[in-house]
C-alpha cells in the first residue's frame, strides 16, 4: 500500500534485460515493495547507493515505459506506524492515460488527461486519481477525459514538468470507486444500477 506522495526522484542508472537499476538516497532491502512511477515493484538487488527492481514482460506491456528514463517517481511502501497522507494507492496500474492538453490557469496548470472508456466510470469529480504515482484530486470530468489542476511546487518537483501533449502516463483509479462500482453495478439489463449522483445522495443522509 502507498499514499501517492512522492518521497524522492530516483535517477535511472540502467534498464537492461528487464532489470531497472536506480540511484537514490533511500536504501531499500531485497524483497521490499517500492512504487516506481506508481507501479509496485520488488527490489531484487542492492548495492552501495543503488537498487534494482525487475519488470515482467506483462508489466512492460501495461506501463508507460517511455517515462522510465533519466529520473522517476519513487515511493516506498507504507509501514503501519507511518502517518497516513495522500490517498490509498495500491500500486496496481489500471491503464495508460494520455496528456490531452496543458493550459495555464493563473498560478497553476491544468492538465487534461484522456483514458480508455472502460475506466472512465471510476473517475469521480473531486475524487482521487494517481498519475505516475502522484496522488491528485480530479477537478472536472468529461466523457473521455478529466482535468487536474497542478500547483507550481508539484510541477517543479515531479515528472509533470516534462509532460507534453501526447505523453503517456501510468494511471491508477481510486480503489474505493472501483469497489463501490462493483458492489452496485447492474446485474441485468433491466437493472440500471446506481449513478454517482445516487451515491452522493445516499452519503448525504449519514
């Protein structure tokens, strides 16, 4: 389990034969889980100042591998005694999103992210989403995309400073949105199920 708060930008030393070696201040142990650009990976080797994770062919098909170069987002798995911040992130990338457009908005920047239609139902206004491991709030939802408003600090200290129109990103939808959808999804064509507006109305009663 992770929080979506980037603890360090790790430097990519090499990526060969499915093994990604990184240089970082953080010193994990072999077997530790660590999120790299939002994907939960296992540490398989350590040296002085570096560690190595392994990416299976399946992972490489799902992930935005073009972002695994130069520097990457890194977050160690949570420990029970840690302060809980961000939101609950599993490190299981659902799909690739695409930066649709980038617009300046006063002292912040709006990033519009498109995603496959089958995952759009899990994107909720003012809900949470994880982009390349960064925990963010959804400001607006369209049919095939959503808008994020990113403050300068986040842009400067993450890969968002490198994103351009067309950039692919690892996207993990909110765990609770997935669970709630599956709990209340229609069981037949006659059963229309619940909309997110219905869920809001139910929650307002408590």
